[in-house]
């Protein structure tokens, strides 16, 4: 009896120690932080993945929208979380590759490479240039001519300061010799009324955010900023085809706080990749205008570094500085 009792106590202590270590979060709710408002296509993708993980991990999974400061508040919340697999960041490429170039470290509040562990890139979508459906402009070259002829109205909108579309607009102005003013919005839903009404002559955002309105005729996509045409919009040319050399791919990916144990990262990577690549999930993602990718952690790390290095010269050439 004493031996049996001793074994029971030791087993209990071992289980207690295992469950209390920083890497043990099997029974905790997994919180996916999305740093932007609910209701958009990317938010919908985060929730689709959450539904899959809820089943595959056998634990509660929820999406938390922690908005503000161009995504910096949500990123900081994950950076400061315990590295035990209970909190992930569903980050935009702007948060991880562009904003580190435009904010000082103390203003950004996180190190995109050292404060997070890449888990998996889930989707990508290129940037698109759009005008209202009633605009007389039918091409990028016509747009440039119109903006040159109407300097008082030479402005463009984007989903916000420090985003890929913001800097795609800066690069477009530089390459085309235009003096364009920037009108930042708090996301594409806030901008659409002005775009549809023609109050803003050019709006730049991810293709996925604009496909539905383009197909309905409410807006017109003039070009996309990628190496090739969008598989969802084969009739829309690239900026490169119009002589404007801009590539501005956008993507969303999962990151864990730095220090998260390798076995936990590996399990999350496996389940997220499996969820993203499931045929039914791929169909849903493509319906929302995104290209499912489902990369490994290592592949995401390489993508992040390459995009970070690509944006650096563009930000430097722009001379843009954030007013704090």
C-alpha cells in the first residue's frame, strides 16, 4: 500500500510539474490576436483557421480583435504574452516587414524578428489600384494623365498609415512623377463609400478586399502590383504591364511569442498547415479572394526577411517619417 501510495504521489507531482511548465497549454484557450477590426476578409480567415484548430487541437480557440496604432497594439499584446502556446498573432506583412522601417524601436514596441517565432504563412494577396465604377479612367496610363491634369484632386486613399498600400502609393507617385497626397482610412470598409462615390480618385488596397465590388461594377480595378496577374482577375493587368515596376504582395501569417517551446511551435505549424491546405478550406479562402499558402515556419522566416529587405529601400527613398 505504501509503495502504491508513493507512486501515486510521485505521478501526481510529475503531472503537476509538467502542466505548470511554460510550454504546457494543452487545456488552455488558444487566443488568436488579430490586430484589425472584425468583419473583413482577413478576419474571416483567422476565424476559419480557429474553427479548424478547435477541432484538431481539442481545446477552445477564439479570435480577439485588439485594434489600434496600425496593428502595433495587438502585436505588443502577443509579444508580452507567456510563451506557452496559448496566444498567437495573426499578423499582416505590414506589421512584420514594413513598419519596422518607419518606426523607431521604442515607438514600434516590438522587434519583428526577435520577439516572435514564425509559425506559418496562411494566405497572400497582391495590392490593387482601384477607381470608382463611374470614373472615366480605364487604365493606369489614363489615371496618370487624369491626375496630372487635375492636381487639386491628386490624392489616393489606403487602409492606413504604414501599410503596404500606403507605400505602394508613394512608390507609384515617385515612379510616375506625380505629386500625390495620401488620405489614410481606418480600413477598407471605411474608405469604400468615398471610393464608390468618386470623392477619392484612387484607392489602393489588397485585391481580396476589392474583388466583390469590382465584380459588381461598383469599383474598377485598373492594375495589380505583383509579378503576374491575379489568378482571380486574369483580365486585370499588372502595374508592370503598364510600365510601372512595383511589386507589393500582401500576406497574413501566424506568429508565436519568442521563447515558445519548439514542440509547441511544431504542433501549431502542423495543424495550421493542414487546416489551410484542406480542400474545403482552400475553396473557402479562394472564394474570399486570397491565395492559400500554408507554409512551414522556415519558409515564413525566409519570406519575412526577403520582404523586409525589399521594403527598406522603398521606405528610405520615400523620406516618409511618422509623426508621433
